[in-house]
C-alpha cells in the first residue's frame, strides 16, 4: 500500500531545481508513486529521463492543450496574439507513438477554453483526438485537462469510447462531475481541497471508488505562499479522512485500490 500523486509536473524549472528534496519529502510522507505529466516536446524527454532516475516517478507523455495551438498564454488577457508554435505537433505525436510503451499514461492532454480562443478550438480538438487514438491503441489510461471546455471534453471521450480516464483538477459543475463518474471515469482531487468548496463537494458527493489524489505541483498548494509538492497528498488524505469519518489508513487503502484498478498495479 502507498500514496500516489497522479498528476505532478516535476520537470518544471521550479521543481527540477530542488528535485532531490521533493523526492525525499515525498518518500518521507509515504508517497510511493508520482505520475509526472509532460506538456511539450522537450518536457516529454525530460519526464522520461526523470523516470529513469527515480523509481517512484512514473512518466505520462502528452501535449498540454495550450501547447497544441499557436497561442501565447503569457500575453495580457485583453489581447492574446497568435505566435508561431515553438515545435511541430506532428513531431511530438511521432515521439509519443515511438515511446508510448515506456509511458505509464498519456497526459497531460485535453481541451482548454481559458487560454485558447474559440477560433483555434477545432485544431485543438484534432490534436486531442489524435492523442486519444494513440492511448487507445497502446491501451494506456489518459490524464485529462478540461478547463472551460469540460462538457465538450466529456463528449469527445464518450464518442471515442475512452474508459480509463483521470479528470485532472476538474473545474466544471458538480452535476457534470457526477455524469463523469457514472461513466466510470476517475477524478483526481488536488492538494488545495481543504480551501476549495468545489473539491470538498467532490470528495463528499462522488463515489469513493473513483477518487484519486494529485498535486499539479508546483500549483494548487494546500497553503498560500508556497508551492505544492507530491508530499502534500498526505494532507489531502488527512482532510479526506475527516470528510469520510474514516481513518487515514482506510482512506489510503481506498485510494490504493482505486489506483490498482485503473493502472493494473499497486501504487
């Protein structure tokens, strides 16, 4: 038995600079699996390399939906200008296809309507469906980003018949989250759950057998003023135990069973 962080970004610069400390903290907290999600061409390679270095790091290969189209998400919100893509999406798809057997999952993939304007949604969906096809062919679970496009993401997953799904940091309405759960999809709860009404509602309303934990580190911290880290899933375990009127051991056993059912291995 062990704790799993099913969605982290250990290769981002702020994490890579202190990776040994983050891994040590995770092990001390009882974390035995950290699924590190890739977001770009270079990141896929970095995630692969990190997984070879640390046994508890499991690689998820993918393309973040914002990276699939030529949008500058760092521009100010009043005028996001298109810019040239920094890499070939086709080349990334080829790399993932060639390396997918080494991957634990396909992620982070999906749709984004927060940073990406509607005129580029069709292209974004084309890349998303191509990645889903790769996951289906390789029989890999998918880890989904769906910000501001939750319903369309749900439709595409249903159309493609995708069953092994983790919805990362779901931001839609609870009614849709329940429909997602009815399809047997998993939803991962971030480490900021204690200070989030929506994630608290998910923990108390969704089937416990479809819950997993994540950190999205370095984001979604349980405490303001610091970055999150994989060790923080232990704090989510403690909060969940309070909500479920269960012991932390019982919560960990429940989450370990969920993880094993989805991935076919224990965390």
